């Protein structure tokens, strides 16, 4: 049986090193994971491009919704160019209309601009009114996979919807459960679904070490940090799955 792949989302160079050391199969490279992930810096992309495992860059120019105007799209096109120049394997995209459905025109423009790069459709998918229709759209646009929590805050809370999304995909596109996937919750997904890959931050909460930085607003009281041991343990759990 083929091993279930582990994608780890990271936001800094230390996270990159931890994910690789722990045995991640692929990395989603972001900044600002606290708001769901934004585009990483060009410098971080260059560092990631030197790794021996595939790295996909999040292409999301700002926090908030996924309804993008022309200026947002211009920024995203430039960020796709930066990911390509850094030697990354792919990009992570998503765009919505005001009703939550996928913005096909914007996604067609962005995927065409990303020709030659791997493509993941991110959790903008979780906002759509019709999962089956959105799966067809993703297939037609050439995405390799959909990162989704099944429309819930955490993927383990939406096993039923995820099963229906996997059925709609029918092997034509990978459905990658993500959000809230941890060592403690992954067994429920594995018991009821048959994912080929899963997405996790494999992170632990780390309190700030300098109260003055907190008081000046430079850092939050705590932050999530990629943990080598958690990456290694989750990868081992996936390898042991029947």
C-alpha cells in the first residue's frame, strides 16, 4: 500500500528545518499562519527552494476574504513568478465570488499564469455552496489537489462531508484533509476515510520569552511553532495506517 503523504504548513526558516528533519513529504510555505496563511517572503521562498522535498507557496496577498480585485490579482501574479524563480514545486491558490462559490475567471487567470507549477486549491473551497460542483471546477482548472476541512473549522468534525467530497472527486483529484489534523485526531480520519495525503501544522504553543516585546505589541503572548517530534510522530502514524 502506498504511504499516506504528510504535508506540513510552516511560516519560517526554523519551521522548514523542523518539517524536513521530522520527515514531512511536502511543505506548504506561508507567512502569518495565525490568519490562515499569507504569501511568504521572496527570501523565504529562496531558502525553501534549496530543499530536497517539494515546497508549495501559499499565494494569498492579504488577510480577510478571498474575493480579489484587479490589484490583488496583479500582486498574486508577481508572487507566482517569485515562487517559480525560487525553484518551488508549486503554488496554493484560491479565489471566491461574494456568495462563496469559486471565482472561475480569477482562478483560470492565476492557474494559467502558474503553468508548469503544481497546483493546490486551498480552503476557499470550504466556503462554496455546492462541494460537488466545486470539485468539478477544480478538476477542470487542472488542480492536483483540494485542501479542505469539509466546510467545518476542523476536518475531524466533518468526516461525512469529506467522504462525500472524496466520492465526488472519484480519484480524479486528491482530496487532502486539513485544519485541526493532529496526532490526537488523525485516527478518526484514517478510520473513516481513505486519504492519500493529509495536511497539518505539527505545531506546539510556545510562550513569548520577552515580556517587553509583548508589551510593545511586537509579538503575541504565545505562538505556534513547528515541532520536529510532532512531525515525526504524525508521519509514523500515517505510515502505520492499514
